[in-house]
C-alpha cells in the first residue's frame, strides 16, 4: 500500500472538536513482521524495546471459540472496532489436534494489548494454552499489557487451576507425559495472567462490562491525540473516530466538506447527525465506513468504493444507497438497520462477496432486489420489523448456499414465505409476528439443516405443510399464538425418526390443542415444552420418558386434571439448552402451573408434592442450570411457608444480609427462596386467582456459583412484580444431604415437617424492616430467573429484545 518506512512517525489530523484519531502504519499482506528482539535482563531495557516496537494490532483477543465466539467475544470485538481500536480476532480456528500457526503467534507479538477471555473450557484447548503462554512471554519480555476476563468461571479457580481447570490439566499431564515442562509452563502462565487486571463478568450486564473494558483499553492505548489540522498534511490521516454525542453539545454543528480532502483515509467512524454542508466524495482508499445517523439521502454518487469492506450506516437518512450499480468486489458487510427512509435495496449483482446484510427496522422498505438470491457467500440476512415489505423474491436462480440466518420477524405485511429452494444450509428462520402471513411454502421441507423455526404470533396461518417433518435437524419449533392453526400436532410427526433433535417446543396459546399424542415420549432430546393457555385436559403417560425435560409451562391450562404423569423420578442429564447463562426469561428452567381454576381441579398437596419433586430433580444436575430455576404452583388460603424453610422467614418489607456462613464439608449447593404473593391488579402476566386471602407460592433456586449475595454480604430484598403484593418470603441454604432427605420424604409423601438436617447455626444473618409498600408501582419487579434478588447496588440493565439473540447464540450463529 505504500513505500514509507513503517517506523516513521505519522501525523494526525485532529479538528478542534473532540475526535479520536488513529494512525495505521502502512503495510501489505505480504510484508514480513518485525521479529521480536532478544530477551533483556533489565526491566528498563524491556520497556525501551517495547516503545521501539512496530505494532500491527492494538488488541489481540484470546478465547475459546466454542464457549464465547458467537456471543461475548464477538460483541467485545465489534465494540472495539466501533471505537476505532484495531482488534485481532482469529475466526478460522483449525481442527482439533492441529498445532497453532506461526502467523497467529506473530499476531500476538504484533499487538499492544492482549485480552484473555477465560471461559469454562478454555483450559481444555491446547491451542488456547499456547496462545496464553505466548502472551505471558510478551508480557515479560516486551511489557505487553494483559487484561483478563472471567466469563463463566471463578477467578480463583483459574489462578489455582481448580474445578474444571484442574480436570483439564490432569488430562494434559496424561497426554504430554514426554513433555511435562510444557504443562508446567502453561500453569505458570495461567497463574501469572489470571492475576492481571481484569473483570469478572459473571451475573453482570454484558453491555455495561464491555463498555468498561473498552474505556480501559482506550485509556491504556492513549488514543486521544492533541493538535489541529493547521500544521499537518491531510494525506497522513489514515483513520478518524468521532466520539459519541456526549463529547460535543448537540447544538454545535460541524462542517463536513473537509472529509473530501482526506484521500488516504482508510477507516472512518462517526456518531453524529449534526453536520453542515454537503459530502461530495470520500477517500477512494476507504475500507471501513461506520456512520451512526448518516444525515444524507445517499452516498456520494461519483465515488469509487472498490476497497470498501464494511459499510455500517444504522439510523441513517438514506433513501437509496446510491444511484445505479456499484462494483464493490471486497464488500462483506452492509448494515442499514433502522434507516426508516430507505425504500429499496441496491442491486447486489456487483457485490458478490457480501456475507452479512442487516435491514432491521427499515419500516418503509417495500422492495428487496431479487439479485440478493445470487449472493453465494451471504451468511446472515435480517429484514426484521420491515413492516412495509410485501414479499421477498429471491429470484429464479437463487443460490444462497451459505445463508445460515434469515430473520423476517415483524414483517407485518408479508403475505407468504419465499421459496426456500437454494437455501440448503439455512439453520435459523424467524417469521415471528408476521401477522398477515397465511401460507408457508412447501419447499420448507428441503431445509434439512434448519435448527430454529419460529412462526410465533402468525395468527392467520391455518396449516403447515406436512413437509415440515423432513427438517430432521430442527431443535426449536415455536408455534406460540398461532390461534387459527388447525390441529398443529396432527401435522407434526412426533417421533425420533423426524423430530429426534427437537429441544424446545412452544405451543402456547394454540387454542385447539386438547390432547398431546403419546408419541411425544419419543422426543428424547426435548428439554423445553410450553403448553400455556391451551385447553389441554391431561398429559400423556409417555411424558415420563422425557428425561431431559427441565422447563414445563402449564399456566392457564384451566382444564388440566393432574400432574401425576410428570417425569419426577429421573434427573435431567445430558441437556444443552440450559447450560448457557442467559439474560432472557424465555430461557429459564422450571415448572409453572398457575391459573384461576386449577385450585378446584387439583389437590393443593399434590401440587406442592409436584413442585418439590421437580425441585429435587433439577438440583441434582446443577451444572445444567447455571442460573438456577423457579417454580410457580396454584395458591392456597393458608399463606404459610413450608416447614422446609422453617429457620428463616420474613415479612414482605424485610431486608436481609448474610453476615457469615459455615460449610466445613463443602456440601453447600445453593440457596432456595420461597415467596408468597397475592394478585392485586389484572395485568400481571400469569392469571392468578384473585380470591381474597389466596396466596400463590413461588419457589426460586439460585445455584452456589451465583450466590454472590452470600459471599459479599449484600442486602437481600424481594420485590413483587407490578400487579402482585408480596406477603411473606423465606430462604434456606441447600446442602447435598438436604436433597437426599427431601427425596426420602417425597417418596413417603411426608413434606410438612421441616428438615432436621439444616443447622441454623451455620448461617448468621442480620434483618431490618424497610417501611415501603412493595406493591407500589415505583418498585417495579422481582427479576426472574437471571436476577431475582435486588440488592443495594441494583444495576440498571440495558435489556432490549435479547430473546432471539440468545437463541442465535445457543445455536452458534452470532
């Protein structure tokens, strides 16, 4: 790209408003990396060498792909890029057993900062351990800055190689008998790096923690330069990043014409709409353009974009991206999401390497160019909430063989699905809330790789083609609120030969379901079943065969006669769905049997017996329920708390703090809460009985790894959802012996007495009463299951529509 000496000090154009400017040293893909200098004895020498080094990357990300690539690490990477940080993330991991490449090790040496994401299976990968050892070497020899992130593991387990990390190193020791020195080097490196500055992100809002990390990295890299354009040649500016609105008053407007003069600009990231003037051209060398709120109706017309790789213009004023056709052979990503003025997409025939297209929230988009069907490398297409879209024509020669994700939810004017011929590798298909959709194309049966299908709230669909049974890879089927669907279970063959991979089945509010076929017992992988709001009268006896079932929603099944058929005897094992820590209530595990009439149809004792039986079987497999679980059952007039919670019961307004606890045998599993409440408003999500004096029990279990309130001594309070009035609550620590005792009593149906195993002297607590109405609208919620307990330092989580992202993450598609 250039012949300049890479060690030459480049200059920066910095306007008088706050920019973050970033200079990239000229380099080509064929250039050889500068070899690292030899080790120095002196710390001063190491620092001196570090300052003289030429770096290709700001940040190197080390992570275990199967654990975090498609969720946390990707989010961290893309947010770093948005902030102008040149991050390196290896997306092409080699197959198991292959050695780490020399190029990847060189990328570590060519980075200023390394971030290690320690996850549950990180230590199981020799690839990751080799990366980590190289990072430790660079830290020692060149003074490389290292930050550690503890994603779903305890930092002390990483530092001391305990738990799953200990198991991993035992396997490595057995495998590398001839090179035990390598294993010891890994251990020393891990202990050293796990003690570096970092973040424990367990049970914390992901967006908040990532923002903290990025600010720390930026501060370390010192990307805030000073100066102005008066004495600098504009040809030297390689990249410009304008900080978000908080850096500049909204009343101030910026002149935009100067961007046309920056002919060697390769990266441009802006977060502003307040610009004056017109944009005649952009740099012909531009490779990355991200402009949040782009204020113009199109991109400059007479402009070559031949080197552009990513084009991100979310929330823009674009109506048509450009006039005519644009040959952009290297373009891989186009994001025009929430550009509400956009009325049509460009012709994609000249952009053959596009891999990701995002038109989410383009509410005036009526037409998608049929050339989209020619994009052989396209892997992700989102037209979510394009409410004006009438149809999706993929063309007669459709060959979207790489497409894995197609999102069309919220396309409320879409009348029919596209022809799926040519989408042979599609894995995720979402038509949720397409309320005008009436027919599903029969070619859907050709989607043999499909794992996720949602027709949620497609209220005008009458039937589904029988070809749906050919989707042998399907893991999630969501037909919730398909109210006109005639006999949905008659069209779905519930057998291991067809839907043998099904993990989640949602038939909630499908009004016509009265019975479940016995063949449901053949769905051996089923972990989640939602039958809420159906007219179901009985559960088939074969449901006992569903040994992995961990979520069962029978709320508002007003005609259900009993729960005797549930699989109480076997603990769920081998399941995958609930192993993922999720911030979505749609991914919780538990049992829900609540409505107005079940009080009359079921014996309350049988309901409590079912609840505690379900409790016992889930606690037996805590590794599969990292966030815990909850159980809701029909109410009663006693309002009491079972004897099992005898030692610690509190009034509604009580705040509790665990001062000390004793567990000499390390048998503590977690904490169980028992909350009783009464409905006071009609808008609560579950249709609880509002008979005066009737309370409804809610059992909550938090696994030990998430009981931070015990370890930190934080104050615990229970707050009711709006529409509920909290009555009483209690809790107890749960030990291994308790579960054995509970199972014994369940067998004899003796659950009224409190357990003698629990020794209250093990737990020291402080209690105070807060004079506050827990049902007031200002106190909004008890957050289940991911954050049931509200402490003094309650965080205001930025939780948007995360449900579908969680589904994509579970499937490894984002």
